[in-house]
């Protein structure tokens, strides 16, 4: 059996799987209910029939079933081979009755081969004030099914989770003896899923709220029109993702760190890194008062990049990271044609030495104190091998006003970064990690939800610990 950390993924070889949500029941422990949402290409349900739960236990296709509950466990079965071609993801969800997920000990998810009963994956989860949870997802990629450990909670409860997937909850509970009401197709209005009968119903979902307030930053007006439009929508999505976790209106200094090791060359060449930079600029534009990011690149050695101001976005990466020199590692010829602020990639090197850039960013934060906390967005395609040195740096950083959010690009080994969520001996959890096979295919909503899911929790922990004022 494989134990996964939050954000990690694994190919699923079994044709049919059983998904078991587990916990330790006891006095005062909320009861949990497992459910599943079958999602089409836009990440939304197609109708009320795509919601499988104890009051609607079998999907029309027969591919997803709610198997029933026993003390401390609730189970679903998903026949991957029988899922309709239009279903791209199955979100594995849960709701808490009588309290929050933070009061549930031993919260975990098991994935088993439904045929043999062999345990394939175990995912240990931690939670806080959430009353609804997406524990994991099964998703189809290039004809192959995979499982991703998500661990995303919703402090806004079932209503917040439902909104994310294009569904709403009825204003009043349906009578116990009444079958779920029919729901219109999701276009143009979102589908309506009835609240489970005989279960407490969350507060009614209000009419669509105005778009969250976004910050306008200097230089936006200089952006090309299409880029300005994307930035505006992305800032709104950042605000939505923060609001889901009770961090609406929070400010932070944002630091960007970009892997420039040899294996990253293709991601630079095909524009993936440029897209990442543009999407992260929206995070800084919404979180940072001046809308700027400090930035580093690294491989064998770190290199400080010029600050990224929103107005410089179209040309910033091209001007300051000399991507073409990645093929010149090992040569000793003098660099030609370097512009001011441009990095000579031969000085950066080609292998992964994350601990050096972590130390340099820590030193910068110490030397440039700020009233707001610092959020480091750290992108790497793996190959992590300096595990002891990286762990030492990040453990020492626990007492600093910095949250480190690592994003793994691809499937390479990410070493100690994957284990920090469950690593003991720290006053607060100052590190988040998730990996994604192809970040270009990840929607802005899903990317920002993952990117900002743990930062708000750290803010609360760090304030209680006296790390933040």
C-alpha cells in the first residue's frame, strides 16, 4: 500500500475501487457522511443524478455506489471501467454532522481494489473548522485513471463546496418520505441538488453574491488588453479561494521561486513557466499592497531576479531568465548578449539545491522585515535529494513569519517536501505541498484553491503561537 501526502497522485491500475472514509468515533465526535460528485469537463455536475450519497445511493450508470456506513467508516465504490466518457473526474467528498472536521480524530481515506480487497492508497488528513471536505479525487488523464490526495476543506460548509461544483442546496429539507426533487440541467443555471433527507441542512444558499473586491495595482493599465482581462478574472478567483478558507481581505508579501535546473528546460521552452509567472502575478496583485513579487531562480546556485511588477509582466521572464543558455551547461565561454538583470544560467548550474535558495529567501525576509506575513510560492519539477539540508532550513524557519507553499511540476521525486505535512516536532505547520501532472491543464479555480488552502490555516496557527502579531 502507498501512503500519499496532500497533493500527491498515483496511477490506479484497478478497474474498480472502493473508497473508505475512516475516523475514530467517540463521544463528541461528529458523524461523517461520504459522497461523490461525477464531474464533466468544466469541473461541474451535469445534473442532480451526478450526486451520489446515502439518500441517492446509486448513479444511473451503476458506476458509482454508496455502500453504506458502519461505526467510524463510510464507503463508496467506483467502477472506473463503467464511467461514462463524459465523466472526467469523481470528487470524493464528505460532510460532518454535529461539529467540524477538526474534531474528528484519525481522519483518513483508504483506496482499495474492489475486486481483490487489496489496499492501494492511504491518505491521512488533518482539518480545522471545516464542515465539508473533498478528501480526494479520481481523474482521467490520457485514458488512464489516477487518484489525487486533495484534503481541501470548506469552512463555509456544504454550501461552499456545492458552489464550487456548480450546485446549490434547497432552501428547506425535503420530507423524509419524498424522493429528491427533479433538477434542471446545469446550463445556463447551475443544477440543484436536494439536501439529504433526515439530515441537518446547511443555511440556505443566498442569491449569487457580487464579485469579491479586487485590488487595482500600479501598472495594470499598461498590460495588453487580453492579459489585463485575465489578470482581473484571476484576482477575483484568488479572492474567492481565500474567502472559502476564512481569509478574505488578508494581505501578504509574495515571493516567487522558480526552478531552473536542467530538467526544467522543456517547461520554459513550451511556455509553461511563463504561464505560471502570469498566474502567480495575480496572487501578488491581490495579496500584496504594492502588487509586486520578489523573485528568485535556482539550480545548483540561487540567483535573485528583479522584482516582478505587474506592468512588466509581458516581458519579465524573457528579459531576466536566459532560457537559451540552459543547453550550455559546462561550457566556459563568456556569456554574450546578457541584458541588465538577466541571469547567466551557467552560473546558476543544472542540479537541484533547494536548500540554498531557501536560505537566501529566509535571509531576505530577516533583512527586510514587513508588517504583513510572507507567502513563498516555490515551483520545482522534483529531483530533490538534499533532504536533510532542506528539512533543517524549513524547521529553522518555523519561527519566522513565512509560509512556504511548494508546487511540484510533473511526477519526479519531491523528497522531504512531500512529507512536511505530517512531519512532527514543529510548533506550526509552515509548509504546504501539492504536485500536479500538467499545470497548464489545471483551471485557475483549482490551482488557486490548492495554492491557498493551507496558508490561511497557518496564519491562524502562527498568530496563536505569537509568530505573527
